[in-house]
């Protein structure tokens, strides 16, 4: 449940950010109206309308509107500080957005530094306003002075919440991207089986381990080129998926199925003797042969040729693969649809 909520928050992060901005400005419009600070009321009403318009067209022009949103926030903060004499701490919004813009505009890589530069200029200008106590509406200074600490604290809390929310989502997405990258580096994209690189990695890593007896089997789909030429590559992909699914479903956690490349698969069978492996491979190849691949209105029947080799030394697993490969090609030359040991 928690993972699903985080996933939704991640996918909708920009939309939620805009809704939060709308709510903040709507709340501020009411607050400043109640305080009788009417210049602030009108400014927040304008910003509320801006976010309502942005949300209406958000799906069609997401990043276009986000650029405008960034400039609205920093410009709104600058104008608000001109109105207040720099005491409402809207500088927090600007500083926060200088960090947040990197996350909310992922494809605007070259422009991000320009946006940040603009934000930094705005932040310096706001600080100058505070130093010089520049106020466009001095007639409201008494009211501003009476509520400046509360408004400043509110703006600090809003900025901290935004940074906390965005930074934590960023870490979640970074971890998810790292996990996905790791998965794709170790698995075949079409079938989901382990790929050749990962298989060779685990075999090299396990070289020092003692292995009583293990079998390596290489599967090759018979006449696969004919399937591609006759029915098309999408049909070929369906055939590969069927073989991989049958392998994975049949062996479960007992053995390790690997997409070796093209129409070839390897099955690593630890602690399995030659006789045990032969019987299981015969059964597996028969299951594949008995499975009909349905593609559009077509029904495709295929078979596999299997070469197997049993060894007792993980140190020499490359030789086991070569021997299994030789058996495979022997089977290919002598009728196909067979298991050769």
C-alpha cells in the first residue's frame, strides 16, 4: 500500500505541486483580505487564477506551463516583498525553487542553469529590498509589522514542506531507477530471463565453490529463421517468449534459465546428474513441442534441439558450454527436435 501511494505521488508530483500552489494562493488571498492588506489580496487572486488556468491546460503542455510556474513563483515573491518591505520572507520561496527546478523540469537540462540564475538574481534583489526597507505601500506598514513573524514562519513552513516532499520523492525515484537499471542489466528485455552477461558473472563468481555434479543444456529453436521469414519478426518474438515462459514455468527455482542470444537459451542445472538432466530435458522439449504459439489468427508449432553436458568442475564451466554447444549442433545435423548428450 505504501509503495503504491509513493508511486502515485511520484507520477503526479508536478500536478500535486501545482495544486498545492493554487491552494496556498487561495488561502493567502483570504488571509490578506481578512488582514485588510488589499494589495496582497489582489496579487494572490491573480496568482490563483493563473494556477487555475495552468491546471486546465496542464496535460497538453506540462513543461511549458512549469516554466511559467517557476517564473510566477519567483516574480510573485519579489513583488510581495516590494509590497511588504522585505519582511514576509518570500525569499524562502525563491531559494526553494532554485533547488526544486532541477527536479520538476527534467528535460530542460540546458535551461535549468538560466532558471537558477534568474532565481539567484531575484533572491539578491529581495535581500536588497529587505536591507533598504523598500515598501511600495507604506500606509500598510503598521499591519505588516504586526503579522510579519507569523507570515514569515508560514512561508518558511511551506518552503520546508515542499523541499522535504520533493527531495524524498527524488530519492525514491533515484532508487527505483537504480533498481530498474540493475534489473535490465541482468535480464533479457524480451523474455525477462537472466541474460548472458549475468550468467557468466555468476558462474565466474561461483568458480571457487565445490559442485558435486551439474549439467548445462543449450536450447535452440528449430527453423527459427523460417518462422521469421514466413510470419514476421513479431511472430518470432512470440515464439521466443513462449519458449522462455515454458522454461521458467517448468524449472521454477530449481534451475537457472538464461536467454543466451537470438533463439538460443541455456539451462544451468546444479547438482543434476547426466541421467536426471536427460530425462528432465526430454520432458521439457516435449512440452515446448506440444505448445501451440498463437499469433493473430495463426497457430505455430515449433520444436527445440537441446545439447547437454554434465561436469563436476565449475572452474571449467566454459568447457561445459562448448561441449553442450557441440552436442547441440550434432542434434541440428541429425534431425533436430531431440536432446543430445
